[in-house]
C-alpha cells in the first residue's frame, strides 16, 4: 500500500516535473521560432509611435497658435517619445540587426542563443512602445491661461479700498472651505462685480488654489453655446464645429472632472440657469458624506473631485433662491472717501488746483459710489476748465430720461458729449452695438463701408485709426480691454446708456437677444432710421416685412434669423452702404440685394450660401470695397468675384471647405489691399507644373496694392514683395490659427529639405516680428544659413524639431554682432544636436529686450549661455528649462575664462547685473544639475583669468516664482556657504514649489525663514526624504514664537510643514 502510494506520488511528481520542464523550455523555443515576427512587430509599433508623435505635435502647434499652454503630461510624453524614437529605438534596432548576423558552427547556421536574446529584446521593446502609445490617450492637450488685467482701475480697486479688500478676503476664505461649492456675489449695476470676479480668478490662479479657473459671461438671456465656448477656451478644450449643446456639455463635464479641482465663474446672471446643461457637474459634490460615516470608494472619488462655482448677479434672490448658493457677498457702493480717492487718481494733477478741489469732492460724491461712474466722469474732466467741472456737477444732479441709474447715465452722457471728435462718438455708438469681446477688424469693415473716418485712404490707415479711437475710448473708461489688443469690450451699463442715446438722437434701432420684447418701430420712426442692428433670433417679433421702407438707412445687420428673407426685402433701402447677414441660411439669396448700388461692405460670415445664385448676385455689386465670407462652407469661390474691381478687402478666413479658386479671379482684383485666407484654401497651383485648375501665388504678385496677406502654402514659393502685414504659414504642420501674440508680421516656416530662399522670403524673414521654424533639415546655424543679418524687428522666435541644428548663432571670429535687438521671447524644443545657443560676440543692443526663455528637450545642451552673453539679458524676467538630460548649469563660467579678454578690455568698469529683473524660474528634469548653486555663480564671484577679472553681479533680487520639479539627485537648494546671505537674494520670493526632489531632507533653517518676508505659498510634493520644511530641533524653533507659523496640511512623509507669514 505504501509502495503504491509512493509510486503514485512519484508519478505525480514526475508528471509535474515534466510539465514544468516543458513550460520552462517552450517559451524560449517560441521566442526563437518567432524572432522575425517580434522584430517586425517592434518596427510596426515604432512606426505607430512616430505617427502618434507627429499627430500630437500638430495638436500642440494648434494650441500654441491660440496662445494656450501645453499640459505637462503632454510635454513629458513628447520628451519620452522623442528619446525613444531618436535614441533608444535606434540603438536597440541597430543592436538587434547586428546580433541577427551572428552565426555558429563556422557560419553554417544561426545562433539559437542570439536568436532567443534578439527575439526577447524585440518583444520587450514592443511592449514598451505599446505602453507609450497607451499613455498618449490624453484627455486634453492644452489649457488657456487668462491674461492679466490691464486696467489701472483694477489695481486701485483692490489695493487701496478696504471695502473691496474685505469682500475679496471673504470670498477667498469661502473658496477654501470644503463644504461650500456655490458662492454668490451681488450688488447694484456698476459697483464692480465683474472686476471683483476677475480679481478672484487672478488671485486663485496666482495662489494655485485650483487646477483650472475659467470665467464666462452669461447676460440677460443666456446663450448656452456661447457660455460653453468661453469655458472651452478657458480649459483649452477643442470641440468640433456644430457640435450639439448637449454633447458639448458632456465633454466639458468630463474635462472638468479630469481636472478635479476647478473654479468656474459665471458672471452677470439674471435668472436661473441649469449648470448641468452647460456641463458644470455639481451633483456629486453636493452629496456630501455625513460626519462620522465611513466613506466608500465612490464617495472618496466624489471628494477628490471638487468643482466650485462663483456666480455674480444684480439680485441676491437669483443667487440664494434660483441658484441655491451657500454663501452670498454684497459688493456695495464706494464710501465717499473712496470715491474721492479714486476720482483723484483718475483725474490726476488737475485735482490739486484750489478752485477745483471743492467741486471735485462734490462730483465724486454725486457719482453715487459707483466706480464706473467715477472713472468715466473723471476721465472726461482731465485737462478741462472749471466751467466744464461745474457743468459736470449739474449733469450728475439731473434725472435720466428713461429711468436708468441717474448718476451713471449722467456721467456717461457727459463723457460722451465731451468726446473731442465726431468719429469718436460714431465709433463709440458702433461699439455699443457689437457683442462682448468684439473685434477691431469688425469695426474696420463697418467703418470702411460707412466712411466713418476722415482722411484715410487705405485699409491699413483705417485700422490704425480704429486702434487709436479704441485706445482713446478705453482711456475714457467707455471701453475696457478685450482678450487681446485686437479686441475690446464694454460694460453692460455703458452699453445700455449708449444704445439709449443712439436711439433718441442718432436714428439707431437695435434688437438683441437680451431684448425680450421685439417688434419693429412705427413707420414714422422707420423712415428716419440710419442704422438697424438685430442679433435677436426672433428678429423683431419673428417676421420681417416684405419690404424695408427706410430711405435713410446706411447700415443693416441681421444675425441668427431662421426664416428666409423676403425676396424684395432690400428694395426700399437703396442708400445702404453696409449689409451684414451672419449665421443665416441664405440659400436662396434675396435678389433685391442687387439693387444696393451704393453698397460698400458685404459681410456674410458663417452663413449658408447657395452655389447657384451667390456669384451672380455678388458680381453685380460693382462698388463693393469689403467682402467678408469668413466661416462660410463654400467649396468654390465664385468667378464673378473677379469683377469686383473696387474691392479692397477680401476675407475668406476659416472657409475650411474651400478647394477651388478659379484662375485669374484674384489677379483681376486690381484695387485689392488685403487678402485673408487663414485656416482656409491652400491648394495653390504651381506655374508651369502640369495642368492648372486653381489660382497660383504668382497671381498675387500681379496685385499692385496688396499690402496685407494671410494664407497657407505647402511649399516655399514666390510671395508678393510689398507686404506690410502678413501671417504666412509655409508647410503642412501648421494649423492656420492666429499667432500667440498681437503680431502684425508672422511667418511660420517648415523646411523638410535645405532650400535657398527666394528674395521675397528673405525680405519677409528680415521684417518678421514672430517667426516659427519647424523641421530645419540640413540647417546647422540659423542666422548664417538663413542669410539674415540681424533680424532687426523680430520679437518672438520659436524653433522646434530641427535634427541637425548645432547653434542658433555661430559667428565666432567675426566682429561684434547686433542680432535680435528687439527679441522678447525665445522658445526652443526638441533640438537634439543643439550644443550652444550662441557662439559669437554681440553688441550691447543684442538681446537687450529679451524677457522669456523656454528650452525643452535639448539633450546635448550643457548650459544656456556664457557669462558674457548672459550679462546682456538685462530685461530677462522668465526662464523655463525642462528635459535637458545633459544640462549642468545655466551660465557657463569655466569655459568663458579664456574667451572674454576682449570683453573685459572693452568694459572693465561695467558690472553686468544679470537676473536682477528675473521674476520666474522653472526647472524640470535636469538630472545632471544636482546642486542649486550650479544654476548661477554666487554673487561677487570672480570670472576670468588672474590678470583681468570681472566681478559678477548675479542674483535673484526680483525673483517671485521658483519651481523645481523632478530632481531625484538634488541634495540642497541653497549654497553651502553663508546660507542666510544666499537666501537674501530671494527676499522677494512669493511662490516656492518643489516636486519629486527625493533627496532633499529639509528646505530652510529657522534663521533663513525671516529673510523670506514676501513668501506666500509653498507646495511640496513627492519629496520622500523630507522630514522637515524648517530644519532644527524644537528648542531652536520655539524661540521664534508660535505666532510666526501657520500650520499647513501634511504632504507625503513631511512631519513638520509650516509656512511663514508677515506679521
């Protein structure tokens, strides 16, 4: 029996042993057998990775073109992908191919051992590449960082007035309270709710309280699509055109949840609005866990996601009742003394005159404590006589004609009356008709058609006049800043007053979405109308008359109107000069448009046009000077456009379906001054290359007056030579979006092969303000090989993906070079062979305006620049360096010692002061930089040989923001010698962020703490060895007093985390 058991057991063991042995040897055999499949799979995976890397780059280019910032996870992935494609993968494949050639038995057979290793390596690498491809499934590529407030009023509003500072403090405290999700801000019109909301956004972003902060305008009749678009812009979310509101809401919701901590600000709410319909998820947050109850996994997830909403409204009941806010804060009128202080700041030195002091105090008091009224009346009284001041006081005491806020109405009307020129008044009234964040270009198109501006002959002269007038109105507090220089906005109250004045005195009729009661005015009123502006979807009661009887009408705008326009609608307005029909179905187009013989501007943006009739109708408008078809889904430009010989501006921007422009249509437009085709047609034919169907760029050279051009072309071709304003994108990697800045001369150039440029391109390069260079194949030195002497006008330079570039400038041995005298921003990415930025001697004017340097994925770069060049960066405010695996220091001192003799001789008495204006320093993944003192030399260190030395003046006297990320070997931040003296160079530091600095054991000593008197925010994440933020035993810490510290939440292994605040 025992023997049987033993035999059975032995049999089982033998069976298990055989099975294990088979399993053990079967995998290697399989690997040997499938080695070629595994290598082929690796190559396929690498091809997919390169395709995905290129696709991500396109998305990044598009985001940067919209002034958006790239998500850090995207940058990290791109860096890893580049490293694997250009280094790891090449090395691995070369090694695999070499091993495959090895043989055994005198070369008669392949070596099975080598095959096994080869196959196993290919399988492992394919898995690694597959993991990279999985990581590339990003929720989003970029986000929009709102611009800083530009109005002086904001600074005065929150720095000097206790009433505003108190409310702001309460709101920020509520935002930090976990149990509060919805916060309301209310107050009467004109007290500054929008300014306050903007300041909350700025402060929340500055203090890094949220992952994202977005703001959207709601207005009286909410347009969900418009609100969603503003939120999308703030989040950097790109959604397809024409997407339904419900689908946009779902995508916004998913993005907000992905960001976890988000603040959404909805400004100017008049009634209930369903946040879920917009895409703002609150339900999960409002289901808070009862105290003491154990949270499950789902509730834990809800706690991680924390979306907060800040709402502003004129009516508290809308907030607490309709929107169920948990806290509401009143923004009241200014106190009398605050109104007087604001008035004095706006008016300036005039208020110091004795005869104006008493009147000024009364004017400030009569402004009703409304900041907008104080600012408006104050600006109007600058450099005015005592009689004007007395008249202003009288106006403020009179009631308004239509029951609106009397003080504000009087202030705005007084300011309007005192505008110096009639064209200023006309421009102001036109601005009041346009939407929020209106475009200067819209004013240009309307102004040309109406002939609003005197003594201007060209479109460019008109644009300059418009910009001057808009700036004047901003300075008068009648307009406010828009999203950039080319946009503007107007306060709702000022808009209401302006529309009231326009209706009473200037023959203007308006009907907007917020105007609940529609309907056309009486016939007697219609006969005197000069301007009609309707953006109401119901278009004045929903029906248009068969014929518009307005013999004096010169301007007509209709938008979002659904029914067809009656055929004879335009037959009674023969004097019309501007016709704007946007976002409408114009198929068929009313034939009565052909009767508008005096029409100068025709704007059909984003409308549906019929292919069969649009050309015939437009072709008969022989006096047309401006034709705008921006955003229309036309596939072919009507050939009749070529007959518009008076045309000065043709806008085909965003015509993404446009594939055909018949030959010689553009060439016949002899008066054309500006052609806009951004994000539009790019299939230009090349002269002499086969059968032509489309227009060629050569046609544009036949236009003698063309001075402004926006277009995209796939290959370098001859460009018109007399351009003064341009946005030209050459290559297939660009997205045709606007540039990142308000540049009037933008060139984006892709060079797949080494090209000798035509003279016209060289001229553009020399004039360009914003230059993007991509894939500079064959180029080793930008300045020398592009054959441009000094880039005199260049402000913004971007260079990406140049595989053979060694230096930006290499003119060693030449005399002093005056390159880049106006350069403000330098951005370099993925220049894998870049060894030096600059190798040349420069004149003092070179780089004298450089403000920002960003370097990413330049793995051969060991330092940014030599000390002699750094000493010229006197205006440098921001440095960002990431993913440079060989970067050892920011400034090269050692190698400079033998090459600076001529510079020392030229200026022995000068002490360069690099870094004095530096505000932000952000460094990430620089593995060879192991000590912070290698970033810059200690102040006063000698540079040069023993005979001729120059004492450095390098410091961080102005640094406010310092961020160090992914420094696993960094052992200390502050220099070993005289730590307290070193920290004095950071005395203005406000924000300090450390992430993944695994070897740091402490941040500060107690004696250093009090040198950082401005420090407001510390963030420490993933610092595994850090036990104390402030080093020292309890006795040493205690002598500084408990009141010096404010305890902060713990992070990771940090047991003692404090932040110091000023007393």
